[in-house]
C-alpha cells in the first residue's frame, strides 16, 4: 500500500514540476517574442537601413535609456554596454532631450574605457526620433583633435624658435651701430649677424619644406628611384663638411635597389641624416652609409661614431624642434627640424624610420621603404 502511494506521489510531483518547467520556458519564449515584436514594431521602418548607410555611430533608445538598436560602431567606440549608454555625458543629454524635446549637439571628451585614462573626442547629436524614441549619432573626432593640438604646438614652437635669431640680429645690429668706430668689433658683430641670419634662413626654409611635406601626396607623382643615385647625391652634398673635419663617408651595401617616390625628397632625407652624423661625430671619425634589401623592403642605414642619444631622448628625436643637446645645436646652427623632415619624407613614401643609439657609442638611423615593383612599372611604361 505504502509503495503504491509513494509511486503515485512521485508521478504527481513529476507532472507538477514538468508542467511548471514547460510553463516557465513558454513564458520566457513568449516574453522574448513580445519584446522583439515591440522593438521591431516600435522603431520606425527604414531606421535600421538609414543607420547602416551612415558613417556615424548610431543608437536608438527609448525614453528610459534602453538601447533598442545600435550600429557596430557604437559598440566599437565603447558607447554602449549591456543595453545601456556607458557615458554619463551622453545620458545627461538624453534626459534633457526627453524633457525639453530640443535636439542637442556637443563635442565631448569621453573615457576610452572603464580603466583607461585615455580619451576619445566625439561629436555627438541627440534628438527625438518620432514621438517615442531618441536617436544618438556620434562621430569620432579624436584624430582631428590631435592634429589641432599638433598645429597649435607647431605654431607656438615656430614663434619661439624665430624669436631667438630675430632677437639676436636686433641686438647685434644695435651693438654694431654703437661700435662703429671700432673695426674689430664691427667685424666680430658682423660675423655673428651673418651666422644668425643664416640660421634664420635655414629655419624658414625647413619650416616651408615641412609644411609642404605635410600637404603633398608624394606617391601621387611617384617614379622609380635608384637608391644609388640618392645616396651619391646626399654624400656629395656633405663631402666638404666631412673633409674639413677629417671624416670618412663610407658607402656600401647592395647596388641597383629601386623604390617608388620622389628622388629629390629622398635625397633630402638621406642628406639630413648624413649632415646630423657629421655634426654630432668627433673629428676623424667614420660615417657609414649602407643599403640592404630583404623580403621586398629596402633599407638605408646611416651609422656614426658620435656622442649618441640617451634612452629617454631617443623616442623624441623625430619631434619638431626637439634637440638632444640645445647648446650644441645652437652652436652648430641646428634647427631641430631635420629629423622631423626625414620622418615625413619616409612616411609619405609608405615607409618608416628607426633609430638606435647609445651614449658614447654612436647612432644608427635606418630608413625602410617598400621596393619598387619593377614588373608593374615596366608594364605601365609599355602601356604609355
């Protein structure tokens, strides 16, 4: 009797539990279908297609801030997480639009991530979508903001750098006038004025050159360039200065390597590297200029036996107006733009430049450029 009762109780309990589980599953399914139907029915037709067609990150929300629809860029920029807006700045705009109804456009500096101090700059527009929803559009302006900061720094640096030779020339001209009756003083002041005028001229020309490099697409008018010719021209330009200090400019490496680009600009880049090596190396030392080719990458290396560059300064050597040794650069007439020009020339040719150095052991600067596709160049020539 007891056994039958236990069996019957187990069957009843199993039916109750099973039925309950089925009901829960069915309830969840119906709830999901209802939510999906509400979302799809609520968001106006064509909104999803419109969001897919624009470049901006797009988010559609309800007045409570729940994300109903979002483009992949919204997730890529880290604007949404778990169906909600991540940044309080955008959420505050959403609340204001819900309350007042007027669209809001703003430029916001937003945290790149929950644990990151880095920021992204977003141009954000929040507006009503129909009467029931809110649309957020966001464009990444981080690169534009960075370039604007670079521009401001560049102008500030130019102003500072130009003040020095201009101020020196002004003072020297006043001293020259006061020493008009002393030929030796006149001669000394005139020599210094000539030196400062030359420095001002070099600085002006390099600023113009750097500005031109930042504005021109070098590869748009590229031609096949033999690195032999580039190095030969750059070495010729530095022979007089090197010979005057008893230095050897030793050229070696692979011959007949060809790249695509502008020969004059590439010559300028190699010339600047050799000129730097001459300036910062002791008399009687050796400067090596070599070419190698590996896996379609052409490398031009300029190695000196100079004073070297410290570990802290090495990452900054390609910055505009940066000088490792301010006093020595001033004495040698350095502008602090030479390596920055090299960097821009190389980048405009689709390459990069690397620096190795140790104090007291010298430095090596290596330009890396893609080798020219000679077969493609020949085919273009045949078509022409």
